[in-house]
C-alpha cells in the first residue's frame, strides 16, 4: 500500500515522466472510447459513416465549417445505408414516414438528449426541456393556442395584418420599386405572433429596415447554434452576463439576447394588468394572458425567467419558420405559372369580391389550397 501511495505522489516524477504518463493514459482512453463507440456500444450495430460514429466533430465540420450542410450529408447516408443510419456517437436518424407514429406516438416517453438541449443554455422553454414528463406538461399548456379553433378566432388579427401588407405592396406597385417578399413575409409573421402572444404587435411592417436587421440577427443566431451545440457552456455563460457584455462578446447571439430584453417588460405588463373581467374573456385572448392567469401550470412554471424563455421560443419559431416558408412558396408559384393559374382560379371562385375575405373555415375547404396531397403548400415544400 505504501508503495502504491508513493507511486501516486506527483513529486516522485519529473515533468517529462508526467507528460509521458499523461500521454499513455490519454491514448488508452481514446482507443477505449473509440472501440466502445464502434464495436460495443448500444448503437454499434447500426450502419453509417464510421467517422460520424466516432466523434461529434464530424457533425460540427458539416454544420459549422461547411455552414449547415449536414442535412445533405444525412441524405447521402440514407441513400447509401438505408432508412436508419447512425449519424453521431449517440444518435440515429430515421427516414421512414411509416415509423413516425411509433417514434412520436402518445404512449412513448423519451427524454431529449442533453447534448441537443444544452445549446439553449437553460431548460426553461418547452423546446429546451429535457424531461419527457415536464415537456408534456409545458406542451399541453401551449398546444391549445395553435388548434384550428383558436386560429379561426384569430382571423381578425391575421386579416388586419395581411391588409397592412397589401397596402405596402400597393405602394411598391405604384412606385415600380421591387419588394423583397422574403423580408415582408417574415415581418408579417412577427406582427401576427407578437400580437397573439402579448397583445402588442412589434409592427415590423412599419419599419422594415429595422426588421431586416432583426432578421439578419436571427440568421446569425441560427448559424451560431452549430458552434454552441459543441460547446454548450457558451450559452450558459452568455445568459449569466449583463446584456451589453453578452452582445459584445457574442454578436451573433444579439437577436436572442434582445428578444429576452424586450420580453421582460412585455410580460411584466401582462402580469401587472391582471386577469381581466369576464367581458375581457369573450374577446380573443393572448397566449400569455391565458398562461399566466388561466392555465393549470404550477407556480414554479410561471416564473418570469421561464415565461421570457417561452416567449422567445414563440417569437422566433412562430415568425422565422412561417415567414421563410411563405417566401419559398411565393417563389415557386412565380416560377411555375401553371400552378399559380390553378390557385388563382380556385380563389376566384371562392372570393368573387377580392376585397372580401371569406371565413378561414371556408378557405380550409379549398382542395388545391390545403390538401396535403394536391395543395401548392405541400408541392412547394417538396
């Protein structure tokens, strides 16, 4: 025992010997880890690129260095190895629509990978929730706001914002100045989701230049996540720093930090206003009025920090994704006049007066507009 303790004493070795011992143990660790991942781990039997199975740096290279190209690498893997491939030391990727219900069925409860949710820094938003049971609780509180019935109730807000967009397009038409529809659609969706969530719209259609700056920041933040996913501690550190310092240290994360700064006062205003009267409830309520005053969430789920995190998720996910999809679909319609002609004919029958917008329930019955098999939406996304 005494000899063993003597062996462990750092003073018993020279710097050169310590370096050699460190190198030997590091080599043994790396070889053991590689052997486990390739031959003995629970995912060892699944096909895929060996380098992807060995290290997360393979994903980092394609997503960060090659700027978001890993999704195309996944397509190549599926073409070579089949519908189920191993894409990292800890992940499988499944390209089989028939497997969707098995993987995401209501009876299956799977926690999220800490490596994936770690990029958000905190586990306060629904998207960043690791625990399956907690995620279910948070999602159950949000899901009703995006049901078909709730969206129909929101028609007044949506129509108002679309009319605002049409007014801007009329100005471009009169001045013969081209309009950037990609930016206009994203500004439109920001106005709708902020009005629905907080009762006050951010009115980006009124100041599109400021909106474009915002959109660029969002894109920069999206690119930064490929780096942060590999170094999860960065976002945790940024969230602890003062806002001005976090923006200076990590300018690509400016949009995320600014959202949090804006949402604090917005949520505080809702909390200060109180639940409202029974007459108020007859009107279209906002997401956060309902969450704060009428949801069944426990008190610990209604802290200001958690509500800010949830609000940031709604604003970014509810605007960037939808706005981008509308821009892409608009391009495909213009690039394919035959598709545009079919859609126009269908809408002309449904809207004899183009200035009178029918109920959303009626529009939902139009086959080319909404069918998952024939609609221009599904065609455009493909």
